[in-house]
């Protein structure tokens, strides 16, 4: 059994190098019959391959898929045969380190389509395979070719709008998951996992290989590698320390029904039903005073010793400035009306 499969329509630069690829129907663990058709129709030799295909091959491939009863893939192959853009069929026999841009894009699609969770795919070395591009109202453009494209647009009476210059595109140009609200789509990268019922407000941000289990309100930053549990609320301007932003190899996560107050931040994983007071940033080495139910000091520990523990309230003493922790007696319940994404 293979690992993943996708028929992609992409963009290449003038040298024929892949810039990006769109997979409408990526498949996890395709069955043996499908791979047999790829082998016979597209001369697939096994392993991880991104196969550039022509219209004639796609027509034969579509016919073979129909005979197999794979109607959805057959229709997609037939449409791809009429594409004015280059087409690639990508087969991943195993979840090894990617060796091409189409392979990276397939893995990012798998996450954003909710077919794979963050941390479940091997994404080592992807930055070297993702070219830094101009993302425009006319699609992805090689930066070396951008000045000529801008001039051509002006000569034709148009303006070429450059929305961003980045290695990652915005997710919604490729995938719009069911049951979500995203106020500013530029702030959610392809490769984000956005669970059903999630609302991402204008200042919210979700990086690749990160996301939410669902029914969360996101007004803060979800850094690469961070997952947010169901029903949790990230207040305006708050931050989670990801593996690319100082978290190292520690996997930061937020449990279910947690609240990170406005401008708060965490560098440790939180358990369920935890609250971090607005403006309080907790790193793994932060000294935390543990208090009992009568606000009496029990002991002083490092925040890492409280990682992943449930029902904690982190606050700062307004008189001494000390970081304190108590058992959280109140569960966080989000307004259901705010999360109606239907």
C-alpha cells in the first residue's frame, strides 16, 4: 500500500522548474488497484515520484480509472488533460523526506484537507524545495521573472498585484475546509490544519504544520508545530512558541477548553481547562509560585514542571510581579453563537 497520491495542476517558471502545485483531491493510502493503473498508464516505477504528464497520457489514465470504477479521479484526470498549465501526478510510496516541490505541496495539501494531522508527516528539508515566490492576482511568479511580468501588465493596461512574497501561499487559494470562518485569509498558510467549527479573527494566524482540533476562537498566533485543543480561546495578540520560533524540540500544544488572555504567551504545553492571564508570557524556565486554595505558597517550581497538567490558572501578582499558579476552578465555555459557521 502506498502512502499518498494526487493529480496536480501547477505553475512552472521559464526554466521548467515547479513553483507550486494544486491538488484538488489528494488521497491518503491509495489502494493497490489505483497504483497499478498509475504504473501501467504513466510508467510509474515505484518509490516517491512526481510524474509530469501530457494530455494524451492523461486521457489514457482517465480511461483506465473509469474501467476501475474510480469516477472522481477519472473526471479530474479528464479535466487536467485540458489544462493550459502543466500537470503532475505525484505518488508517495512512503513518507520519506521530500525530494521535489510537487511532493512538498502534496504533503501540505494532506494536512489542510484534514487527511493528516500536524506532526504526522515528515516535513524535514521542505524549505529548500519551496521557492520564494511573488504571490499575485495572476498566481505564483518567479521573482526573477516578476519585473517583466509587471511591465507586460502595465503595457496591457493592467496592474499586477503582488499580495505577498513568501515560500508558502495562503491556504484558501488551495483548500477551504468545511465549517470554518477565516476573517483574513492571508494569515493562514497552506499546511495549516483548521478543525471544523474554528473561527480565525483578523489578527489570528495559523502557520503550516499547526492548527486546531476544532471549535476554537483564534485571535492570536499559532506557530509552526502547535496544535490547539477543542473549545480553546486564543485572545487578541497572544502567542504560542513554535518549534521554529524558539521552542526547540519541545512540542507546544494547548489542551481543550483553555484560555490564553490577550497578549499572553506560552513556551510550555498546556493541559485541559487551563487559563493564562492577559499579558503573561510563560517560558519553560519561568519561576512559578504554586499557591494552595488559601493563596498560601506551597513551593516555587519552573514552568516546565507544570507542562501538560490540567486545570491550572497562571497569573501575575499585581503587587510583587511574581508569577503564580492556582488550580483553575472555572471551565472556559465559548459562546456557541459565535462559533456558528454554517
